[in-house]
C-alpha cells in the first residue's frame, strides 16, 4: 500500500518501502538522498523518525525492481555541512537535497 509514484511511499504515517534509482541515490541502500519537494520532505522526515525496518528496492527498468533486503534508519541530517560528505560524490546539486537518511541492513534470524 501507499503512493506508488513516490520513491518513499507513505501509508498510515509510515514509510512502507524505499524504491530507489541508483543514478540519484548512488550510496543506496545505506544512504538515501531526499529531494526538496513538499511530499518528499514530509516522507523523508517520516523515514528519519521511523524505528521499524522497511524493504529497499532498486529500480532496474520501468517495471522491474530488485529487492535488497530490510533496512533500519540509523541516522539523519539536514544541516548542509553535515550532509555534504554524503552528497559530494552523488553528482547531485546540494541545494536539491533536503535530508540525508542513513540506514543499515537488518539481520533476520
């Protein structure tokens, strides 16, 4: 469930997945660069506050996705200086990044 047109679909106040393109999130799945649109700012904030793990998918083609596993948030930043090391090698304009969310894989026993 959630909005299938966003890369961080939200349902009932929770981000239910991260559906990422590696060309704009080259550090994924451990680093997600959130854009500046109103909806993505909101979803990025929700994700940063979220404690439950979420599935990560990489886009391979228009209707083809690959599952990367479950990940949990370990940190987040919005301060430009703090975010800069995560954005520098991304090829993206820092002015177009509202938040950086850091994640790590969840080990399922």
